[in-house]
């Protein structure tokens, strides 16, 4: 059950087809816009948790799953991947990235 109390989970578009190829018949429905947005947010948490639990050999695949959900969320918000990258670049230009591995521990 998700945070809204509904059953099921958001899956990639080809999952029903893959299930059929394995001899089962999936039970699915298409979420409306509000449910889709909520389920994408839930999915992001799920994928981030899987990334955090992954070892170095599986982490890139899990990170790609996170990115897929981020792209879908951006689309729901009316932002294409190019726009999202420009926003990221702007923030990096203004505040920096994380390449220098700086850890802040407070002020004096």
C-alpha cells in the first residue's frame, strides 16, 4: 500500500508486456494525473532507497533508475530534460557542485 492508501505500484511501461511474455496476465490500470504525480514521488523514494542499499557494482544501475524517475517527474512539472540540466548548471554555477568533497561542520 502506498502513502495514499491505494494498492499497486507504478511500474515501467513495458512491465505488463514482460509479464505476459512469462505466461501471466497482469492486472493494471492507468493512473490519473494526480495519482501519477504522487506515485512518481513514492517511486523516487523507492529508487533512492535501492540506490542507498546497492554495492558499487549495482549502484550505477540503481542510479539510472533514480534518473528515470527524475526525468518523469520533470516532465510532469512541465520541465524537459534540457531545461532541468540548465537549472542544474545554473545552481552549480551559483553555489558550486560537489566535486571538491567539502563537508561543513558549522560556524565559529
